[in-house]
């Protein structure tokens, strides 16, 4: 099923993100974790793509298993940075052969050691080039893209960022998923600005439950997210107690999602990663709101 078939519906829905294993030996444990999340019957599940494509086959294996064994629509991530056209075309063919209809088109992180490399000869410098390739592939994919409520780290300002985002949508993006954020007002302000810019595709807010105090620094590094004082106080109070921090982090994420639903958002994507217990806890907190047992 293509995600665009239900993203414009008024029914409230949750989706979850998982990541593939990095090694063969970890495959079964990761597969089990993703299956436990699939059993919760989310609206869809996205499966990330390893840096440089190192786990590309695992991405497809996990996505196909979720779709075929549990009937959950899947969204396979695909990155293009530092890849050749031949490699990307082969990945696209693999996704099509696996029966995956939804693709998250991303540039991806610059591989370690290549941050200052000359990129002029690279086949892909931006996600828009990958989006065009997917659109022209003849596979009729439903194509997703990423957006940043707090500005992409490499953009000069938000106006430039939104201009490039409009270019991605015009190139063929069917929907957009946001980077994590911890202050919903930032999202609401962002949505107003992009609608004013003529971006009308569905936007899926991405919420990250911080269940470990050590996650905070990494989350800031990855996303540059603004941390509200309310959230900082939560981490200061509970960050040294794993059980308390997990409960508080789930409660904070749940509160974010309730506020999003109350303000007209119908689909929320949860970066619960490979944590079925976290996904299930959030689902239980929202069971009556969603009208679904978890």
C-alpha cells in the first residue's frame, strides 16, 4: 500500500521507525524486535539505511518481512551521498523487486573522512537528484523526503531551506517527514511558513522519545534540536535513573503527540527505533485517542 492512500485521511495514526542490523550475527535479534513492533499494527513502519549503503540488503530484508508477514505498509530508506549512479540504480531495482512501494529519499550523512572532500565529481550531491531518479525509474514509487522544522544544519537560513524543500517537492516528493523536535510550537510555525511557500504535500511530524539521559547529547548533535527548559528539567531530574528517565521520556513524547493530534495533525511518526517496549508504551498511552488496543 502506498502511504499517500491514507496520509490525507482524518483518522489519527502512529507509525514507527526501525533500523537494520550492522552485522549478520545481529540480524535475528533485530528482526525479532521489528516484528514485535509490527505486531502493534502501526499505520506503517520505516526502515533506515546504513551509512554508505552498508546495510542496504538488511533494510530490504526487514522491510519485506514486515510487509509480507504482518501486513504492515513499509517505507524503505535510500540514501545517495557518495554513491555512483550504477549503485543507486541497482538499489532502486532491488526495492522494486522486493515489492516495496514507498521510498524515503535522503542524501544521507557524509561518510567519515569525506567531510572536506571535493564533491564536484560525485554523481549525487543532494536528495533532489535521487528523488528525480526515483520518479523517472518507472517503478511508480510513493516518494518521501525529509524536512527540518529548525532549519537544515547546512542551510544559511530558514528561507533558503524552505526554498530547497519546495524544489524537492516539485521534483516528485509525495510527502515529507520531519526531523525530531521537542517543542511543538516550532513545528506549527514551520508548517505555517511552508504552506505559505506553496508546499501542500502531507507532513508527518517525527517525535523521538528520549528514554536515556545519554541520548540527549546525541540527539542534539544529530538534529541540532532546540531543547525547551521543560525538557532540560526533566533530564536533570531523572537522567541518572534509567527506569525513571524511560518513563519520563515516554510521557514527554506522549504529551507531544497528544498536542499534535489536538491541533489537527493526523499522522505522527515515532523514532522509537528497535524498542518494542517504548513503542507499545506510547501506544497504550494513546489507545483511547487512537481507538486501538495496544
